[in-house]
C-alpha cells in the first residue's frame, strides 16, 4: 500500500479487505468532521417525510473526496449528489447520514454507510454509528469487524424473534402495509429505528434476528448488505433494482426492498416467512 494510504488494485482486481479498510478510514474521518461541527443545522425538505441538512451534503462531499483519493479512479454514487457507477471498476455507494430525521432532532439513531462494489458485485461495507463511536466493517468472505466490545447475545433464547422494520413508511400506510405490520406484531418484537443501514449492521452483529424494509435506495442498503453476508447471515433483495440511467449493470442487492436475517436456524426459518410477506408488498 502506498504511503499516502491509497489502495492500488492487484493484478487480479481490487482486494476486498483493502477496500473495507479504506472505507473505514474514510468513514471515521467523515465522522470526525460531523462531530466537530458547531452551530445550528440548515434543514430542507426533499419530500414530506424526507429532510436533508447541510451536514448531509458536507459529509457526502468529504466522503467522495477521501474515497476517490483512497482508491484512485473509483466512482461514487451518493444520496445527495448522485453519480455514475463504474461497471468495470470500483463503485462506492454512500449515505452520508442514514437516519437524517433522527440526526437533526438529536435522536441517537443515525450512521454513515458506505458499500463497495467491484464490477457490479458488492464486496465490502462499513457502517459507523455516529452516537456510539461504533464501527462495523467487512464483506462477504471477510471477518466482521466491530470496534466496540459486543456483549454476547442471547437472541436464540428469547421467546420471540426481534425484527427491525420501518414498514409502513410515513405517508405510505396502505391497507396491505398496515396488515403486514399487524401480523408481524403477532409473531415478533418489532422496533422502528428509521435507519436501514444501522438496522442491517445490528442484524450482522446478532442484536436483531431480522430486518426488512421497502422503498429503499442503493445507498441505504449497500454497506449493510455486505455486513450481513460477512457475518454469515442471509440478505435477500426483493424486486428488480432500479435501472441505471446509463445502462450499466446494477448489483442485485440494490433492489427496492429486502429482508435480512442473522445467522442461526431460527432466524433463517423466520426469514423465509418474512421474505414471502415482504415480496407480497412489492408485487
């Protein structure tokens, strides 16, 4: 690795472990930028229930610069600035603040999320909890790294599975979505945290048995999907990913809905039932 910290892809292609490490360095650097900021946030609305702040845009601009420096020639697709994927190289999918609504209110449920794809395949992810200084990183075939000491979970001994979901989304509470939530409440403990990336990181860490959402975008799920598979869990994309405007291939994991389950027989069995129900919502 060069002295400036950039990652030079080996002859056979970029090394996923090096990409995960680069993502973690850049995410931590961006977190320091956010935590050092002072003064009130400037807030705008992208939609009725979709706020954006000046912190989101500043964080994304910083992430774009540092990721491109870390991996020269790589592409970035971000929530605020968009961008074009590189079908033949490295593409970073960036959510500068996942859970902006929580962040602007001071609710400690927000994170930075970065996922790396190589030639249309997700290979690494990093999710950083802004309130807990807790960083999750890894990817399929890599070990899950968590900087905090995790208390051993007893999820398998709990009387019911715990599911993280934001279904129904605000403004989209149709009859099918309300019935889905009512049925889920009969089967599981349900938590609504409004941060998809954080939910996926917690599934990867074994804190929740499952997560599911609809109406997600690529930057919401790329980092977390890589973490779930890294931990030996199951990430199931549901529906077709939105077509790339330039006709480039899009990783299947970037579909508009998903279920994710932690490792373990009970979680997997529950996940199969959950996937059937979520698929019914997007048909």
